[in-house]
C-alpha cells in the first residue's frame, strides 16, 4: 500500500524536554519545519528520555499547525504520559518497537515472505523478509482488523516488534491446526474440511466491503492478462482480455490466497489467516488462486503440491473438486466442469505471468510447464465464451432444491431449507414439526448408510402445490440401491424388550406423511414424501 | 446583552512577561470580537487600570484579573484572581508582597551572577531592569545575551541563572486566595494539570491538590486552557462538577513570548457550556 507519509518532514526529539529548554527545542523544530506549513510531520522520539508538560505543549502547538503529525519510537514510559494526557487520542503516537530475538526459537511455519517462530509459551512472531516489512505489517494489521469488524473470524497481531534488521508481528499462539495438517493427519476428515472451508468462502464472499477499503482484484488480474495476451495466438489474447473486462465489478470480499494452509481450526472455531491479500471482486478471482494452489502450479510436476502442502496431487484435486461441488451446491459433473473451465481461463494467464516474472534455474522445466499451461489455455479459449460463474451456478441449481453432502452435521441446514420452503405455505406448527421429523429420519438414514463407508451428496427437493395444498419432499442420492418402503413395519404392539431397534424412523415417516413412493432410476435412489395440509 | 460565548480570561501584557502593551492587547481583543476578557499579569494589576480607562461603549466585558505565583511544601501553583477591585488594599498588599519577593530575587540573582561568574552590566541597565513592573529570569537572560555572556536566553537561564535557588521566599497559596477573596475577587486555579507551568499533575494527586486549595477558599478551576487536550479538559470539567467549582477559560497569551494564539482556550462557542462556566459568566455579565 502506498504510504503517503513516507514523504513527511522528519525531525528528532531527544534527551529531556522540560520548561528549561522547551522554547529552545520549539524554536529548533520550527526552524526544521519552516516552509512545510500544513505538511505531514514525523517526530522521531527514539532518543527522548523525558517530557514535561512544557514539552507536551510544544507538541500540541505543532499539531495545531500540522494536522498530520505523528510521534514515533516512543518508549513505554513516555507513551504512558501521552496516553494519560489524551495526546494518543488527538494524534498518532507510536510506541518504540520491542526487540525480539528468534535465535534458537522453534520455527513453526514458513511462507513465501518469511517465517513464523514460537518465541515463548503463548506467543509466536511472524517475520517478514522484504525491505518494506513495516509497511506490509501495517497493511496486514489494518486489513485483518477490517475483516474482523466485517465479521470474518481471524487472528490479529497485537504487537509489532523488531527482529534483527527487520520487523515482525506478534500473535497469540493459537492451539490451532491448519486444514493442511488435518488433511495429512486425518484424511478421513476431508468432508469436514470441505464443509467448513466452503462455509468460510461463502461467508467472505457475502461480505460487502465499504468502497476504497480494499484493492480491486480485477485490476491486478487484468494487468497480468495484459502482460501475457500477446503470447497467445492471434485473436485469443483479445478475446481473453474482453472476457476478463466483462466480469462485473463487485464489492464482495475476496481472500486472494485461500488454500488449506490459511484456514485453521482453533478449538472448534474456524479462522481465516494471512489476510494481506484481502481484496474485493467477483468470486471467480478467489477460485483462480484456489485452482492454482491445488492444481495449477503442479499440472506439469505433481510433486509441487506435495512440496508446498504436504499432501499429494490426488488429495489436492479431490479437495478442490469437492469444494467446487459444495460451493455451487451441485453434483452435476457437467456443471462443475463448466465452472472449472471458466476458472482455468483465468488461472492459466495468471500462472504464465507469474512464471515469466519469477525465473528459476531449471529453464527447460519452466518452459515445458509454461507450454503446457499455454496449450491448455488456448484449447479452453476455443470453447469458453464468458467468465460468468453465476450463470452456470444458477443453471445448475434449482431454488426448490438443496444439494448437500450427506452428513449428519448438515442436518440443521437441510431442516432450515425445508422450513424456509414451508413458510411459503400456510403450514401449521404441528405439521411443520412432523415434517421436520420425517426429513430428519430420511436424511440421517442416507447420511449413515447410502455411501458407507464413503461419503456422497444428497439432493433434497421441496415443492408446494395448490388445491389441495400439498407438500412434496423428494430425497435423491447416488448411494447403494435401497428401498426403505420394502422393510416390514416394526410391531409397535410388542413389549419394549422384544422390539427391533431399527425401522422406527421409516415407520414414523409413514405415519406422518400421506404418501410415500420410491424408485431407483439412472443410478439414483429417489424417495418421494407427500403431505396434504 | 446576550450570554458571552467568545471569551478569553487569561492573558499577559508587557506589565509582566507578555510583549503587547495593555493598549495593544485591547486592540487585539476588539478585533477578535471577544464577548468577555480578562488581563492577568503575574503578580501585577497595573494593566487593569490602564484598560479600564480605555474602554468604550460596545467593548467586550472586561474582568480585572491577576495571576499569582504561589508555592508551599506541597508544590507550586498559579492562582488567578478575577473581578476584585484593583485598588483594594488586600490585592495591593498581595501585589506588593509578590513584587518585593521578585525584586529581592532579581537583586540576589544579579549579585550571584556577579560574584560567581563575574558577569556585570552597566548601571543604566540594572536600573532599568529593577524599574520594570515585574522583572524576572527572562529579563536577566536577555541582558546576558545582550552583553555576550550567553548565546541565548534559555542557555542563560539553565546554565547560569538557575544556579541560585530560593527555597523560602514565596507567596503561599492560602495568602493569595485570602487576598483575592478579601478584595471581593474570585480565586481560580490556573492550568491545574500543569502546576506552575511545568509539572504534570494527574489523577488522585490532582484531586487532593484541589481539595486542599478549596479548604483555603478556592472557588474555580481553569478547565479550558490552550495547552490542554480534550481529555484533560473533560477531566477538569468533571472534577469541577464533582466539587461544585466554577470554570474559566483562558489562553495564557503572552504575545511573542509564547506560541499561543489569543482566544485559543479550547472552548467551542457552538457547544453547550458546562454549568460551572455559565455560573462564572453570569457573575460578570453586564
């Protein structure tokens, strides 16, 4: 981010400032600030040892003339004086940075821009390699704060420290595991990861960000597209540019680097971290970076994703595919493929631009990788004509239908969906409760048995028809063929000790609903429940 | 007339250490379009009589005033007096006491500089100095610069003049408060957080200080002051309300001797005034 203050006039405060020398110091400062009336001023207080009220008044008078005046490098003792007297509310007063040594500290994370060290029992420090680390830290803190205010669960650093020649930000150590770690250590929890990941994506993509707070990601991608468009065959570059330009502007939040290392589970709370790439735009831009993280970078050499994430290319691809299906609420492979092709039209130009600007040692491999990306892009541009994910998603989705992972954890979402539909008709609370019960019985059955021991998706369809008002709820899954209606009703007249444990759910459902029918068609179990209101 | 909204009750003329003469300051007050003002020289009331003689119809309300430097075992204070009769013996006595202590100190300082460093000044200069209404360290400092003993007034004060200290020669706050009350005036603690100008007194210490001065008869505090931040201002207003004290507003304008604008008190004329300030203004409204 551009820090206008870098152009500010700087002056130093040092030693003691009290009534004995305040006027001398004021005269000196005024001399240094002469000809800069109204301009931003930075007073460096690193060597300031003491300041009395006479000194405070000198600063107060300067603030009246230079609205954008800040005092930096203030020791904690002196900061306290500024705080007690209200100066910290009136102007920017920045504390001196604590110095932290990371010698011998455990490295608990490493990213492209720096390392994360554990400095004591409760704290970690994230260091930055680049020269303008301070500006970057400030930027990240600001956007993380903004995200938190807008409702994104995230971690915010509480202190900025000096680490050697550079700077770091200190975070409380969260007892947190990244989704990357979970996928490696407990691959059976992939469905949990997909569900929470999609929930988080949908959450941030639903947040409207006030104008001007975050950069527009479309601009950044457009720059990349402009740089690579001339390396594409005649006409295709312009077609691509036209398609990207046609993506509508959006004020929705985009993380910009949302892969499984940047989403963590702390206790039972899911947090999004590494907020420095936060921006606004159409969700397709989010998917661009996600596709590259899971698939794009490692299309030529599948070892890359293993190096970066620690899980293999197959796992990465599966996670990505299931994420798309869940995000767009469909298990229609054609729809998912159509979405993915549009995303890849953006992902490849970005990769080509990135690779051109980050040359490595293995020229031959780089060329082969870029050639592969380019050829795939060219092929896609032959058949993709727009980058509108909304259209695909809407076409693949029916407002009367919910497509969801068949998992008991999703029961609430299914019930909510059904109740929302029931609200459109005049349904009594009793009938609604009964139908919720029926939906629970059927959905839990599918979740537990249809795909066991694997996981799969289910579709729940709710329709309300008139005269007489009838609710029709249809459950569709692609699991093992099973007709629940064939099962004999349990004998409810038997004493408790002699009754069968199972079968009560479908029996209840039969009692509640007026009509049940089952068919197995096109590899799908289709169970239809009807109730007259 | 309507309730005064634009006020400045704390300023210094050349009678003490300001640089504007009483006539000049009156001219500035007029051009600023103030509704009420007071001139508060250090331990001196001469400017009050001068200004009274110059006032004409349509001028802002003038409140006679003075600022007394006080000290006791607990610290230093500047006590403002408002609305007394400048001819009243009680005030004149106070002024005379302050003045004599001041003269004593000036004389002692000049002797100290002569004996310790060998700094001497032509007779005419020392006479002129002693003839001033309120000579002090800055005046001696200026002389030293003029005769090449120091590079600047500040160096003169910190390196040489401050070499001699006076522990017992001061006016006590209860004396100042009593004198002001006896002359029919209102005693007010100037820039409370800053003591005599260079302390920084906060929290409990501030509260204790005010309670002690109230025991002596203090009636008000200068809660609006050019050198206060909004937070300090709010705190002092709350303190005044807690103790039922009057509130005043002053800039402490010193002409070219201090970087303070006349009329800059931190009081926003558009805002509702605190009750203690309204009460103070009511007393002096024409």
